[in-house]
C-alpha cells in the first residue's frame, strides 16, 4: 500500500491556504492573516518532511516491483518541483519570521511561486498515481 498519497494532501492544502492568507494580509490592516499564513506554512513544512520521506519509500517499493524507467523519470520531475516548492515555502517561513509580520512583496511573490510549483507537482503526482 502506498502511503505518500495519503499524507501529501496536508502540506499542499496548508501551503495553498497560506498563500491565500498572504494575499488577504497584503492589503488588510493587522497581522491576523499574516499570522495565519505563517502557521500554515510551518505546518506545511512539517507535513512536507513526512510526505517526502514516504514518497521516496513508496518509490523504492515500486522499483522493487519493477516499475518502468518512464515512471521513475516522471517521479524525478515531480520530486524536483516539490523540492523547489518546499524551498520556496521555507524561504517564506524564514522571511516572514525575520520581517516580524510586516507585509513584504518579495515574500508574497515567493509564496505565489511556491503555490504554482506545488500545484504542478501535485498534478504530476496525481497523474503518476493513476498509472501505478
């Protein structure tokens, strides 16, 4: 049984919600939305660690069962998109902590880039899962 597909939804949902709250917090007074975004990014990072570990565990199990090289190559693209999204959200988390919840265009843009990357990675992962 593959475990990665069971847990990967959590970091994706946390990160996409954090980007939504980053957008809300960009023009609204107060720190509520930016605080929520920070917590969601942090939870997403914790979930991503488990998701990455389970993804590699699942891939190794599939390789032992003899999956083709096409699937492995597609997994590599999916993985690097996910790693880059994780790095983007790590940058958002660190940047947000250093900015002490002041609005910052760079952090917002990094959050949007992370959202696009994690969406594409999730799409490729779901597509890959349908052929496994």
